[in-house]
C-alpha cells in the first residue's frame, strides 16, 4: 500500500544556489501550482554572496558559472 499523503505542508531545504539547486527549487514550487494534495515550503541556503542584495552591476561581476550541461540538464532547464 502507498503511504498516505501528508496533510501539513512539507518543508524542503535545498542547499546550494547553483543550477541544480535553483532547478530543484523551481520544480518544488511548480508542484505547488499543479497539485492540490501537497504544499511545499522551500528554503534555499547558499553560503556565498547574498545575490538579492546586489544591483545589476554587482550581479554581472559575480556571475561566473563555468559549467557544461548534459542533455538531461539542458532538457530540465528548458522545461522551466
């Protein structure tokens, strides 16, 4: 038998605001919009810079993800 769905909000902590962490947050929040059963409360934790406090020029100086995305990664990003 399947476990019953939780009746209270599910709290989720995502560690790291890199591409996979941000994608995980987006996917949990999209589940809120597409489901009446479970509500996710998502907290994103990043040990680096507080990017919300930076202006546009500060963001340009800090943004430097040197990554290569596989087909799976590109497909996931294109979905959002």
